[in-house]
């Protein structure tokens, strides 16, 4: 799959980003009748990374049928299957998707090979058998690119003004902790932009100095906001003042001595921001996210 069209490409399925390389069908003819495993690699500029391993073992989503290598790979090329968000994200970021495969004697052998690789390696786009808790994982390219630096947003204790102009202000009514005064100015650069953001909790007490990324969000329109798309600055400042739908978790973290830091990544539209958020939630389990992640996990000691 490639991000731009040429005389060697054809359209992917409805609603999918990028284009399918026409020769891939002929290149896969040798594997049309075989089970096996396959790897996807993203390539862009001087960067490349193997990001996913799969097999043609029977899938519940396929009605228990064992799709052969050619059919399986072509389905990814056309529709993205359960990795559609990640594939669309990569293609919209200018990356190509390459594939290689290995024939197996049976679906059972293919699944055994896949299991062995997942037990040995952490593939960025795989979840099964991979360490996908966000607090234990680094983002992989291209999801790791173009973030801001981490910025102090909320702190547990008040601070008097310093010579650098840093100080704290009260949060909203009934909210514990304080807003770090500089955060408003530091967010001016994204006042008019959609995007995504992550929250990180950082311990400040002598017996607990650990840090953990706990939440990802986007500026896509929310039903609770009347369908309005808040820009990055407004969204983050609202968390700082009121906690929004994470008020209880933020209150708990601040009351136990944690600071909350934020970083963000600009998107070209609310739709792109939501696609980025979906891709991250499909890959990582954030402790404070519920959608695609199950239940809230209590990880802060």
C-alpha cells in the first residue's frame, strides 16, 4: 500500500486512505493456496519498521475459516481489517506498507509460528502476547512522531511566584490541587488546532517518584460538548480547571502527591485527530481510558 496514486496503483476499499499497489496480486499468486504467516513493514524516507505479524489460522471474524495467504493480505490492502485505523494513519502520514510472507504446511503450523514470534518480539501493532500497557510501553513510529514536549499542567501543592514567573492558581470549585500558571501561555501555539493529547502522572513524594502515561484523548466532537469540537488549548485547560469526565481520577492523583503533565500533537482536522486516538487505543491499554481498553485500571500507588 502507498499514500499517493500512480499508474501502478488502484483504489483501496470504501473509506480507506491511500492506494493498493497493483502488482501485489500477481506477486501473491505463489501463495494463493497456502497457509502461512506474514509481516507488515512501514517505510518512509530513511525510516522503516516491522510493525505487525499475522497468520492464516482460522479467525472468529472469518467464521472460523482459514483464509489463505493471498486472500488475507489482499483483504488488508483493500479494507484494513481490524488494523484499518493503524493502516489509514500510516498512509495518511506518508508511509508505505510493505509485506512479506512465509508458507506453512498447515493452519496449525502457521499459528505456532505466529505464537512463537509474539512470545519473542513486541510488534508495535500486535496486542495478543505483547506488553501493551501504555505505562510500560514506548510509542512506535509513526505514532511516536511530532509530539510536543511534556509540560506541567497540574500540581498538588501551591507555589509562590518565582523569578521565572512560575506560580500556581486555584483549579475550579471543589477541585483539589493547582494549575501551573505557565500552561496557558505554553498552549497558545495550539489554541486554534485540533489534535490529540496524553496525560502523565509523576510522583513527587520521596517514597514515590515514578511516572506513568495514563490517558489519551482527542479534540473530536463530544456528545457531552453538544457536538462541538474544542481546540487543544481549550480542551486541556478544561481538564486543568474542572477535570471533565476524569475529575475523580485527577482528584485522586493530585491528593496523593502526583503532578499531572500533558503533551499534545496537532492534527489537520477533528477527523484526523479521532483517527489518531483510535489507532492508539487499538494498540495500547491506557489506565484511564475505557473505550477499546475495557475498565479503568488503578496503577498509581
